[in-house]
């Protein structure tokens, strides 16, 4: 791993042009990058806005059970008489469906045509109404608020899932930029080797040891290496911009990944097969969808019942020639009202009920498919993790073999048993093996992040615990 660390340091130097050293991007660690992404990204702001909007829906649904104060104002002009009334009414409905109203109203009647007896009338009233069939019970009357609360819980879970998606995307972008930095270093090494080959070919041609064709081939290889190096520099710059874009930075190319790699260890619960559904956010959202579907079906079923209500009203009234006389409220009136408000045609309610029943069945079917999907994804990601570990170990073995081959080539060249081309080829093979190890390690760490995502555990704390000290091998 010491050779790999040297490769990373060389990559940093190769990726920054000599004339732009003062404007070199600042190295940033993955944990610091995740912290800035979670704080600054537009996605996080969108998530917060959606949470606030959903809470506003809950607040709006709660207004149905708040006391409503309504002014009672009426001015009427007619050929025979005029009337004016003013008052106020307070109305409140509880979750069981009982509606209580209280009010005070004063009325004046005047006429130029006939004499009005007791032109002033004042009344104070209390009215209690209760639904008997359809509107009976807390479950029915609280339906709107209950659904809004469940939708709010679902929105909170969706926010958690979107944050996990954001963390996974940040890890992948960071590693993509890191890999691009390493490819720049490899391209720089390939260019350096091509230039040495071109110089050696020219020297051997001048000494009459090779033909002009070898010089042309070496020059073409050098030009191809130059072009590849420039292309990789552009790719690296784009990957840096993609990193900055996730942080919603206007200044592009401000950061580059810190060129060190740590091998991660995924934190997988031992009883994951039993608890993977409970840790997956989308499964928890499905459970809320099931509750909502059940509530909507119940509400549609209840709407088929008759809309029958009973109201009792008690009034204290006063009459007189003056307003002061009418405020004595010395007369008592009461009334009992039984009201039936259901239409004979029930096609709309029947249609709604059939739709809700089908929707409930669909939610259940979606849940079964989601359960199979979650279990399959868990098995697949663990298989990918095992394959990534195997590729990384094979890469380490190939790196050790390439290092031995390079040492042997250097010894043979020093003793005059082989040419410089053999040493350059061995260096290229060793550099490629180094890059393969680092690439497989990056791919493995990406798989670890995906493990946390698949199991619904991925966040900054889980990722921080998964990062361990670099392997000493």
C-alpha cells in the first residue's frame, strides 16, 4: 500500500499544470465533502421545503376542529320594510362529530308603510348537532386529519430516503473524481514512457541500430499519449465540477478529492434477513400506504350510509321598542331538528367505493412485489460485496507479481542482460497493477456504500463507522 500512496501523491502533482499551481483546487476529505453536501446542496433544501409543505397540510386539516368565529351581518331593503341585523357566532366541531354553536344576534325592523311592533329583537342561542349514521364516530370525522398525518409521516420517510440517495450519490461522485485523478497520473506516466521510447528510437536510429519506421512508430505513440493525457485532464476537470455541483457552489473546480484511500468495512446486522424490511424506508412507506388505503376504503364504505343528523337548539330572546328593552332576553325558545340529507341515487358513492377497493388491492400487490425486490437486492449486494473483495485480493497478488517482475527487469538491465525497453514495459505493467488495485478498492468502497443504501442504513454516521484504517498490506 505504500507504493499505492506514492501513486496518489504523484497523481496530485500530475493533475495540476505547473503554471496554475496557485489556483490548484483544495483537497477535501470524503467526510468533509459529505458534510458540505448535506448542508449546501439544493436537494436538501428541496427536502426541507417538502417537509414544511406537508406539515402545512396537517395544520390545514386541524383547522376543521378549531373554533370558527363568524360575524352575522345582514342589511335588507324592501318596498314595505327595511331590516338590519348584526351579531357573531362561534362554531366548533370535535373529532367525534359533535358540532356546538353559540351566538348572539340583534335585529332591527323599520317601515314607512305600517307600524312595527317591537322593532328590536335580540337573541342568544346554543345549538348542538350530531351525526347519527354516516357521521358517527371519531374514525370517520377525523379521516382528513388522520390521512394528512400519515402523509406527513410518509413525507418524513421519503426525506430520509432522499437523503440516503444524496449520500450515495456524493460518495460515487467523490470516488469518480478520485479515479479521474489517478487516470491523469497514469496518462502522465504513459506520456513520459512514450517520450523516452521516442528519444531512444531516435538515438538508436542515429547509431544505425534501427530503421526510420521505428522512429515514426515511436513518434506516433508519443502523440497518442499526449492526446490521451489532455483528454484525461479535461475529464478530471469535469469530475471536479460535478463534485462542486452537488454542493451548489457557483465557483467551479474549487475542491478535489484528497488522494488517499481507506478500505471500508460494511456494518451489516447479523439478523439482517429478519430485519431488512424494517430498516428499509420504502417498506415503511408501503406500510403507511396500506394504512391510508384502508382508511380511504372505510371512508368510502361509510359514505354509503344515510346522512342523518340530530340538532337541538336553545334560544333566549328579547323584544322591545328599543335595543335596551330587547336585551332583557326574557323569552325561551327551543327546537329539535332531525335532518336527512342523502340523495336516492348512490352511483357516485358506489363508484368511489369500487375504486378504493381496487386501490387497496393494488397497494397489497405492490407490497408483495416490494418485499421480493428488497430481499433480492439484499442478496445481490452481498454477492457484489464478496466479488469486490475477491477482485481486490487478486489485484494485490497481481501487484506483488508486477513488483517482482519490475525488480527483476531492473537487475537484468543493470547487468546488461536486457534492454531499457524491458524495464519500461515492466514499469508500465507495475503502474497498471497499482491502478487496478486502487480502482478495485474504489469500486469496493462504492459497493460498501451501496450495502448501507440497500439495507436502509446509509447516512454520515454509518459511513463514518464503516471507514477503517488503511490495510497495511
